[in-house]
């Protein structure tokens, strides 16, 4: 079960594992909580333990992230095992867009007009 504090979730790494070791990139596979799936998009970002990673593939609740060798070496990501709790953070822009689409205020200087003007 995932627990949430504002924009961060703590979830068990039920299926987190490092896969596809290579000289240019390693991939990490993690099963995210169902309530996060609406915020996760291909080539978007997912932060695991504060490390922002690019989403390389999504299959339901299974998310594959791209991890460059330097990131893997300099962080604690290589030490996680299935079942370990992990802090997960999703892209805050997705949360602002969701809130705005449902008629709420984003309480931010970010507006739909500003996003469009910046090419989003």
C-alpha cells in the first residue's frame, strides 16, 4: 500500500529491479501505486528517492526508467531490493493540469496560457 504526503508517495518496491545493464544506460523496473498512473507518461519523469529519472516504458503499473551509469554509481538506487519502501514523486506539472481541468486553482504562477506560450 502506498502512503502519500503532499506530492510524494512512499511505496514498497514490489518489483523494483535493475535490468538491461549497459555501458550507456541501465534500466530500472518499478511497480507504481495505481493512484500514480495518471501522472506518469512516456518520456516524462518519475523521481525515485529524489533522483529524477526518465520514463522509458509504461505497461500498466509497471514503469521502466532510464538510468545513466553516473547516476547509478552516485545514488543509492543500486541498493534497493524488492519490498524495500521507496519515495516516489511524480511531475508536478501533471498535477497542476489535472487541478485546472477540474476547475480548481493551481495556486501558482503557472497558468494554461503561460504553458501554451512556452510551447507546452
